[in-house]
């Protein structure tokens, strides 16, 4: 996504763009593996680095803020932006989707 923006400007994407892409690919793979094994993405906080990753996605929007395809990936696997509070989960999803100029998170459902 970011690399395409740089290309449109006729510039080569800086190294951080590739690093972000690689880090997300690794995170996506590990999240998918966890989902395949457990049937959900309710990763315990103490679960190695994956627990930290999930916490950062939930609390800071790391990797996903402003990233439609990444949000769709998580949403398709039933990722919860708040692990225990349904209302807060919906509120956080709504905020992320609205930041993409979508009316509601339901519109972006796969």
C-alpha cells in the first residue's frame, strides 16, 4: 500500500516500508496459525510475542490503522478489538472503519 504511494510519486519506497510489509506478513502468518489451532484470535497476553502483538493492535492500532486490507483480514477471522467487552469491541471497530471513510464496520465486512 505505502510502496504504491511512493511509486506514484516516481520515488523508491524507503526501507521502513519494506520492513513494515515483512513484519505484517510475519504477524499475519502467526495470527493465522493461531486461528487454525484455536479457532479464534483470543490470544492470551502471556502468549510469547503474539500476545504482545495482539495487545498492540488492540490498544494502539499497530499495523492496522488506516489499512483496509489488514483490517479485513483480522475481521474475517473474528478478531476482537476488545477481548471481553462487546460494546467496546464494536466501538473500536467502528472507529477504525470510520477512519477509512466507511459508514460502519459492517459495510467493510468480507
